[in-house]
C-alpha cells in the first residue's frame, strides 16, 4: 500500500508517510475547499491535506466563454472577505502577474470567468497540502485511533498502475461539488453519444459542432443558458440564425440584484435561515429562484441588443434591395416544458413540447440541443457509507448540519465532518455562492482550531430578517417555533 503524502508538502512532490494525523482532511478541491486550504495556510500549526482525483484544478472549463463574467464582484475571491491581508487574494495574483495597474484602470468590479479560473489555478499551484490525482474512496471513523481513516487511490498516468494509500485526520471537510443535472426525460438522449444533446458544461468542447449544426435549441433560462444562446447568436449570420431558446420558467427574467436583495447572501441571512424550522425552510427555498436561478440583467440586455442590431442589419439589406425589413430567425419561448426528445426519422431531433399556460402540445424539429439545466449536489453516500449509521438526519432523510457547517453525528464520533455547498436545505440560497466562500471557510477553521483564528463580523446586513434570533434546536430549527416576541420601536 502506498504511503500518504506528508501534509503540507508542495504540489508535485513524492509520497511520504505522514508523521502525525492531519487536523483537517479535505475531499475535493473546488473553489470552496481551495478557499479553506488558502485560509488554513495562514493558521500557525494547523496541518491540512486536500485530496482531488483530477490532475489539476479546473473550474467549469466548458463555460469559460469569452467575455462571460462572474456574477459576484472580484472581492468574492478565495480569501479577501475573511482576510484582506492574505497572500492568496485576487489582487495579489494581479500584482504577481504585473496586471494590477491595468486592472485598476479597467475599473472592473466583475471579472471574467476565465480570469477567475486562472486565479484559482495560480493559488492551487502554490498553496501547500493539495494532493491532485488522489481519488478518495472511503472515509470512516476509527474508534480505536480516535481518528478518521481516509482511503485513497493515487492515480497515475495512463498505462501506470494506480497505488492505494491511507491518511488519518481529526476532522474531515467534504467539498465534492456539483455535477451537471439532466432532467430524467432527457437523460437517454444526453447519454447516447450518437445523439447531439449536450449539457452546457460541455459547451466549449462542442462549440464547433454546434456552430456547424443547421438548427440549435437551447433549453434553460439561467445564466448558462443565456451565455450559450448569446454566444451562438453572435456566431451566426443575420437572418439565418436558426436558433430556439426554450425554458419552463414563465419569463426570461433578470436575477435579483438590488443592494438590499443581495443581503440574502450574507452571513446574517444564513444564520436567520438556519434558525427556521425545517418545514419553513423547505417551503421558502422554491420561492427564491429569482435570487440565484435567473439571468444577469446585463446578459439579457446584451441578448436584446444583439437581436435589435440584427433587425437594423436586415433592414439595411432589405432597403438596398428595395424591400421591407426583417427579423432574426430566432424564437425565444418561456413557459415551455420539453417532455421527450426523439429522432424524427432521419438525423434530426424532435422535441415534444408542452406549453403550461396555453395547455397545448407541439413538436419542434432541431439538429442539436444544449441543456442549460443546471447542476445538482454530488451524493456523498458512497463516500461516507461507513459513517451512515452515525449521521443524524432530518424528516426528509437529509443530513442535519449545524451552524458551523458540521454534520450532526453520533457522540461516539469525536471528530467532525464539515460540508461545503451541500447544506442548502439548512443554510439557504447562499450555500453555493462564491461570495460566502471565505466566510464559511473562516467559520470552519475557527471550529477546527477551537479559537478565533479569523475574526468574524458581528453584523453583515442592514436588513433584520426576523423579529428575533431564536436558539437553534437539535433539528437545526428554532427551539420554540411560533413563540411571540416584543419589538421596541
């Protein structure tokens, strides 16, 4: 069995037996665990190790479309909102790349996705304790050792045999991220390599193929759907675009981006949401889609601007020929559900549609489909199978997560298992938001060290979300739901 690499070693080093257990072992290296590793690097004496099966850091590579920007400001980097003096900030990255002055004059509050990816890769190549090419196979609690055992496989280059290893840790944090979501009715087509139905996460890999397709349909009205549609639109000649954009949502609507609306992505709102009862939380989440599932207003404006520009171009060409104007060959239809996808008898695809408000059904024939249908949390049941009997669950069978992002475990387990972006049911819409990454990392590190390694703000929003801040009960809800409160004004 291969020996676990010494925690704290730089990337690319060889394996060595760990001298002592890790204080914190991370599973997965996406932006959230990378944030934790970067801030953990600033805590003296803390031993951390993070394992990732991919050979290097990549952040949504299929959606790094030219000009596409993050929906959060650059201050929502891996560390700044918890430690502005950290050596792993985005501004430090710019300084090392000698682009600090150009960025200053560019006056960009929202950076491009590709630049965020480059920044994260810069951090991932320098922060100690990151083990890429290591697939974690199982996590279990050893009562004898009083530690977690982490079994992993070190993946080598093609043709080389993988090696098994084990590491020990006092605490574990899961940051295994999300996976592309495909609606059940569309999975057979999306899983068939001979059928041109692709998730938006593959977009750049399929862009040339999609550009060559006669007619393309984009399904989904979130940010990814808008960016894919706009990119396809810009690549096609005016009047011959042959594009459809469909969504189940009732409108192509902008995301809530008012300053007070954005306070739903503060630690204050997270604490408020966590203090609600489970039924209230479950009823609230489906009504908050406008906070995180809609489209940036600037992107919608860019789509409209591009469509209008094409009407001008078509008008001009029609005037040269002495005729009337024209509209782009584009159809945008909200309120539509795609029931099934099938072959039309040849190479083309048939989308069987249903319009909810008209209560009508129809068929759309197309040559290729892009599914901008979002992402779902990766299940951790297989990884944590050995811990299943220790995990406490809510009424819907989901793991209970306390205010410090820690799974509620049987007292027999003396260590802690923390989660990142797997707690939306207990912590609300901010769980997947990059703007809360540094704060959540600081909360976890404070819990691991048992001290205030990173001072946290007592207040983060002008909005007071409830009449009181109730104590958290064992189920993650308030201690006495429905209790009255007296408010002084």
